[in-house]
C-alpha cells in the first residue's frame, strides 16, 4: 500500500500562487518516496487518528481561503455564494419563526465538557454505538475507534458546538441501522483510508448550518434555507432528519466517487450541491419528500 508523503503546513491565509506551489510540490514528491505515516494493522485507532490529522490539519482550498489547525471546521465550507446571491422574499408564519428561533438557539450552544448533561450525552453516544463495550472514561483512547481525533472528543466540538453531538445521537436513536452502517462502513467497496466517522459528522452539521443560512442572520435568505423553513414548520425535527439524510448521502457520494481521504472535501461539497438542488425543488413539502430520504433505509 502506498501513501502520499506528508508535508508540514501551518495555518495561514494564502494566495492561489502558494496553493499551486504546494500542489506542484505534492506531485513531485509522489512516487517512490518512503511515507512518514506508519501503517499498523493491529491498531485501527492509530490509523483513524493519523487520517483525521491529514484530512483536517492540511490546508483546505475553498474559494480563496486556506484553512489551518485552529479553524478547520469553520473554514472548511467558506465559499462564494454566487449560486444563492438572489434573496428570496418570504413571509414567515408564527410557527416558522418560533421553530427557527429554537433551532438557532441550539446552534449557539457550545459543547461544555464540565456540564453533566453534555457528559451524559457523550456517554449515551458511546453506549448506543458500542452497547457491549464499557467506556472507561470521558477522556480515553477508546474514542478514536469512533473517529474522533484524539482521546478527548470535546476538543473536536469547538468548531460547531453541542448541536453536532445532538445530531449524532439523533441519528443513532432514530435510524439505528443506517447509523451503524455508516459507523462501521458496512456497505460498498471501501477505501483503504476511510473518512473518520465522528469528525465527518461534525463537518456535516456545520455544512448544513451554512448551507441553510442559519448562522449570523436573523432569517435565511437563500432558496434552500427558505424552503427548509417550510419543512421545519411541518416537522420540528427537520434539521436533525436532514442531518441523517446528508450523512447517508455523503457516504453514497463517497462510494460513487471511489473516494479516499484526499477527496473528502470534494465529496462533502458534492453532497452540499445535491442537497441544495433537492431543497430547491417545488414539490418538496415535507422532509420525507426529499428524494434522498430513502437513503436512510437502504
């Protein structure tokens, strides 16, 4: 098995010229160079930790931004809104406004590892994922098996917040078969280096918040965001269900593109594009009307 040699980068803002230099360097370094990563067939946790660092600590080119160590989640989907630059004028119903406010209140809650309720939610996620394996502590190497970057999952929530954990828990409890299929990569011809499950889940939560224009604005102004409010009016759990759909869609895209770790961001962007198209359809009145909803039961 060959691995791409790992080059050390640091958080920075960069021009396209610098990006092109980095890519040229990567191409020159490919081939017969010895990798710095070490494969250990006896330690899947080690593999996941190495993979997570490569996925999210390398600079990610999105629009003109280069994302580094401290901002990998927040910057991952910073991009031009040219496709959604036309604001949609829409009158909100009282129920829509109420449910939108509740959702936005959830979004601003930070994960606090000292709060008992947050601790219990984290333990609950472990228990539903590994019901026959006892968790030895809130900080333990066991978490790497689920795809967290380190022994303390709380550090991974800094870019998104408690809602990311709520989304994972909702997925596990509401669609357990789909959750386990994604967690354990049970379907398809998988890559040698897979995406880390938990970290991918955080990315999906953040992507949806941006895609639906739920952050930094009082009300969504893009068409997918406006149409989503209609779904939210029908079902207060619409955001959580959409998260489950997005995760299943991302995995389906991953398999269809025969992706590996270097293509993770491309896969997630393709997932966002597809979700935007489905949320822009005229005949979508409930979350269950989305064409991709059936992915939850395959």
